[in-house]
C-alpha cells in the first residue's frame, strides 16, 4: 500500500471507530489500538504533507493557533422557539396551525430540549465544511476549528448531499462532575453549571484547550434544499444513518393526546438522562406542512417549546433600585440576598413595573419566591407572607427619575412609568448610543459601555451623531484605550457607513420601530425625506404599520432636534435612502405573492428575493388582497384550496417566469 493509500485508509478507519465509540457507544477495538492507528496517521501526515486534509481525524487533537471568530451569515436563518408553559398553551397553538393549514389531523415529532449551546454545521458533499454559533440567528461566529475537536461531530459522512444540520453542544452530567473534581484536585474553582461551561468552552481562543473539555454534540434538525425525506421523524433517522449523534428519545405522536403523554412522562423522568433538559420541542411532523406554515419574524409557526415547571427558591429582598432604558422606561429591580438557582447565583430579579409590585403585595424586607422565567431570567413570583415582619414598610414607587430627578409620567394604557427628560437624562442618552452601535443596527464593533461613558464625560460626544466626528487622537488619549483599539474603532466607525437604510432607520431607536418594522418601511419608502413627509394616514397604508407605530414615527419626525440629528448623520455619509439599483425593476410593483412547495431550479429564499427585487411583496398567508399563488412540487393542499375559494390566480414557476419575463435561477 502506497503512503497516500495508507493515509486514506487510516483516515476512513479512524472515522469509523470514532463513530462506534462516541456516537453508537459500541467500540470494537481498545483505546491502545486506536491510539496506535492515530499515531501512525499523524506520523504519515507529517512525512507526506502534500496529502493534507482539513477534515482528517488528526485535526481533533486541536491546534495551538488562535481562532479568529469571524462573523458569518447563516445560509438558513436560525430561529428561536415560541415557549409554552401549559397544555392550554399547546391547545391554542394547535388550533392556530390547524386553522392556517385548513386540516383537522396533524401528527407531531417530539424531541427533548437539551439545555446547551446551539450550533449549525454545514456539510458540503459529505464533508464538514463550517460550524457557526447561533449568534443572533442571522449571523453567527465561525467556530469550525473548535467544533472539529468534538468527537461526536463527524468530519465526514457517507451521504454526499449538501445541507446544514442544527444541534446542541452540551457537557453531560457525569462528565461535568469529573471535570469539576479535576479542577478541585488542581486547586481551581469548580464551574457553576454545564450549560455555561459548554458555552464558554466553544469560544475558547485555542482549540487545543477546547479539546480538553468533555463536549458532546446532539443533532436535531436538517435544513436545506431538495432534501430526500418527507417528515421530521424521517429526517432524524436519515441523520442517524449518516453518522450523526441523535438522541434516541424523540418520538412520533399521531395527535396532541400522545404529545401530552410524552410530556407527562418526561416531566417525571427529566433527571434520568445524562444531559440537562429544560423541556420538550414539539414539531409538526410533515415537512410539507412546515413549509406551508412558515415563520414569523422570530419563530417557526410549526414548532413550539413546552417548558417544564421551573425550580423555585426563597430568599430575602434587600432593596429595590431602578433602571432607566433608552426610551425612558423605568424598570424596578429587586436586589436579593444571593441564592443558588438552576446552577447560577441569583442576586437581582426584575420587578417589571409598579402594577407587578402591587399585584405581589411586596413590602421591604419580605422573603420572596424566585424562579427563572424560561430557565433564563430570574423573576419574583410570590411573597412568603408567613415570614413577613410586623414592622415591614410599605413599598412606595418612586415619583422622580433616579438619574435626572425629573418627575415620572405614566402613559394611559401602559404599565410602565417613564422619564420624559429624554434629551438630558444620562441613562437614556447612553442607552440610545448603545442601541445605535449594536450589531443589528450600525454594527460598530469595539465600543464598550465604559468607552461610551468616558467619551460622554469628556464631552467628545453628546449623541450618536457625534461618533462620526471622532478622530484617532480623541480615542487614543482616552484612559485605557490602546493604539490598536483606537485604530480598529475608527475603522469600524467608517465601515458602519455602509449599513443599508433599514439598519440606519432601526438604529435611530424610534419607539416601536424594531428591526422587522424598519425592513417593512424601507421596502416601500425609499428615502428618509419621503418617510418624514408621510402623514399618519399615509403610514397606516404600509403593510403591518398600526396606529402606535404610525403615531410614534410622526412624533419622532415632528421633533426639530430629531430632524437636525438626521441631517447631521446624512452629512456624515450614512445611507438614508435605498439604492434604487437594488430594485432591479418595478415589474411586480403593487403585486402580492404567496409561495408554496419546492422548486428544482431555485430555492424559495432566492425566489422571494427576486420578487422583492422587482417590486413585489411576499406574504406567508393568502387573503383577498393576494394577487398570485406560485406553486412548486408538494404544494400545500390547503393553500391551493384557499386560493381557489378566494379566486387567487395560481402560477407554476414557469408560468410566473414567462408572464413577467424574469430570469429565474439560483
């Protein structure tokens, strides 16, 4: 056997034994024999570097080189899950999806919701090509080198399709106990909980350090185009056949009654697994139905997370302080006697607003019951009246802003108090600047809260428009600002001028105008000047713009200071218009489209982009205002039926292409 053949043979053999050991738990050779094979491969690869392969099993040893966590856009967005906490929530969800699909019977796939770190793995012709963290769902960090050190992630699979597969990185309970025991033996502090340790491990700078952590990966969702299965259950079995590590706890449920049985079983037996779980994910089983249901801006409509009852602890309320947000909203925060909850020490919990405090009948020095909402955010859910002192003081909500002393106001119909001094209240100014520079807005990397505070203190900035007047010398003279950091920040500020109009509009921080609303507005109104001219009535004509948003926009633009701020940002080169070249034509202007099914020659995402680039509007559901339903293979029967009832024209992809003379291709 030639050196090349020997290297290829050993790689395949070691991949095979890795799967048997780490995924199937069925080793057929000893650790010693495995190490001999691995060492032989390392020796051959060092001797014949011309046969280098980035997915050789030897890369699992880990590199001592620093990882540069580049931010990369996901091929397919990673959505969050809508949460439910009761069977009634699930029944409401099922009623909504049955109505949308127009069917009476829906089957489900139930999967345990592992409490770990979400990642997305890309496979190109069967080879592990890239691994990203979830990030904000649109953009994630490239942690490919670190993920290659995890033995339960196959570097090569036997199927040669291209797809992404989503999973969860965890540290199992027994491994976590052993890891902490080793740290204690070495005189080091033990880690607090498995999830936070896994999260920190995956972002370690050196992959050789990641290799030392007992990380495992469980996979649960394949995404891609033209996939060879019809249901979620089939996709999980397909993933297992490919060599992926899939928990064998998933179950097909033919109706909601069987789902409830599954939930009841795991609520009682959730501690029987070696991994932490915080609930169950319920997915519509048929992929055809999943496509038809689609997504909201945040969640898939075809899946929901059922959260188990959370752990509760009792502790003492020490004091209440107040936080002022960028909109002036005042949030009371309970300062608590530190207590351990779900593996983390809790010292503070949100009280939300004065109504919530009144509902709890909270008094100073009370003992309170705390839980983590959705297993993440601590909140006070009850007061232990039996422990209340006779001398406990009544709680009185503050009347003045704790920062600027302005009298607080409460808007009719809203639960929160507000500080109206938006132009001079320091936390509001700081909050608006932090929002402006954030990743989803202007994405100016390198600004920490302390840097902003120092710039404000030194009068180098008064609002976010002043960021664009900063010079290298201004920054490098700041306390604790290194020369390289100052240069990188100036470069990031300049690069932010490339952000599109929708991001700039979102960055302004107009109340109720979030990321999705900004995209909706800028898809119809192509410049800030045109937007500022619109009346409330005109704004209401834009899809999904309601009374609150329209009034908020008008209030913002009617303020002379805000108009001057926009003018300064314009003069600094920010994009307050949509590049008309982005709209390739107005061929589809004022036409609304719904898409159903799959297409051989183009992905649904690309088809949507072509429609929007030519002035059309995409909707997820049919209505009397829909102009055309574009159908592909496995078109949703309920959509076809509804289109017929509403007299909506139905077009195949070829009919659509020929009707409007469009170039349809990926």
